[in-house]
C-alpha cells in the first residue's frame, strides 16, 4: 500500500538481480552531473541566492518541515523568501502555478498547498524550477529562493545544498535505483553543505531534527482543535500518505491512542472510501494528507500539525551556513557591480 519496496531497505536476491540496471543508472546520473560541471549542459543563475533542501532517497524524508523552518528563519532576518516546488502529482495543464492556501491540491500538488498554508510566503510550483524561481523574483520581488527538493535539478544553479535523510531508514540498502532507493550514490553526500537527519540521531550525521505533535485540528473547521491526549485509550484511524507512515503512527501511539493504521503511498490521491469508516471512530491524518481530504471529510476528521524541533547544534550549524551563503552572495554581487 505504501508503494515502497521492502527490498530497497535490505539487500535481497531481487536487489542483487537489479544491480546491473543500477550501475547503468549511476553512470547516466554521473554523466549528466559531469555535463553540468564542465559546462556542456548549461546552468541557469537567478539574480538572488538559491537554497536547496533536497535528498538522495526516493520518496519523502521530511524535507518540507525543514523548508518551513528555514522560511521562518529567513523572514526573521528581514528577508523576502519564496518557495519553489515541483508540484508532484499536480494535474495542471500549464506551469508555473502560483499556489495559494486555497489552491486545488489535485491541480498543483499537496506539498505546495501545505507550504502556502504554513509558510507565509509566495509559493510557485513547476517541474521547471528555473522558471518557478524566476517567477518568484519577477512577480513577488523575492530576495532569496528556497527549493523544496530539486537537489537533482542541476539546471538551476544553487548557492546552498542541505540534504535531509530519514534517521530510521538511512540510505536503505545503499544501492541506486532500481536496486535500491537512492537517486544518487552515497558519495554525493560529501559534496553538500549540510546533512541533516529527520527523526533522531543517525550514524551518517550528528545533525538532526524531530517533529513534535500535540494537538489535532478539525479538517473542516481550522478554528476547532483538541489536544491529542483527548484520544488516549480509544481507537482512532490514522491515515498517512507520506514517505514514512510508521513515524506518524508511532507519534500518535505515544499519546496512548489505539492506532488503526492506514498507510498509503506518498502523494496518494485519496477518495471518499479511503478516509471514511463505518465504526464512528475519529480519523487522524497528517497535514499534507488533510489538504487533499477536506472535500470528503466530516466532523470526525482531524489533521495533526507537526512542529519542527532542531537540536541546538543543528540550529547553529544551519543558521551559520545560511548566513555565510547570503553574505558570500552579497559580496560577489557587489564585486560584479564595481
């Protein structure tokens, strides 16, 4: 149901059989990256700094919560950030799409709508990230662009690369597609500015953050909310169409909730039958899923917002790299004008 092959986490006979295809994929990716590095393929520079929050692991690793944290930090610095995103799953016929809090997630994608609701800054979705970034600068006067994912979108020049990994899954079996879950080999991590784990400590990096949940907000009425403790000791359906549903289920379980698990593939297109049940139990879901379920939700449906909590060491490291990047960009721009 989650769409994530189990053999991607552990080497099995199936992953070994797919290794030749994985090697071909690695050569293709390396050749493409080399093409951009050597100038054979052209990179596009935007007139403002571009900060990428990405991953090398297929599917969700928790990038979006870190993007929201970064946007808040940039705003606290007096900057005018904007967010670009691919709009994965969106069915719009034309791109780029300006995303608002009430945009149709089936047109522009679920994550862009969540970013628009929570980010407090302009959001533009497009498979062409250069086009999306330029739209932020031209239309909204943004002075820094944050890319939600896009680590492999090399046509867009970037000034900072932060990679997020899932602390529980790590790098899976360590193989590239299709024998494993990696978009690029592990060696790519040595070239990024910061590696951060989502969910707790990791053997790959000392930097990590966690997602804290403590309340549930009505899907149909955002003014109505309750503490998650209100569901303790009772059964509740839990819906998660994200990269790692088990983390969401475990978080609910820590409140003493008898969780009835419903894992779905990341970006799953929910229908009425997927989120409605005949037993009268409450239905809890992630914020990202809630943006797609509003039309088929009732009084029993609740979204569970997550707060991004960085360790003190991680916060210092990330802030330092962001400040350094912005200062370096400003100096280069000043020098070019002289």
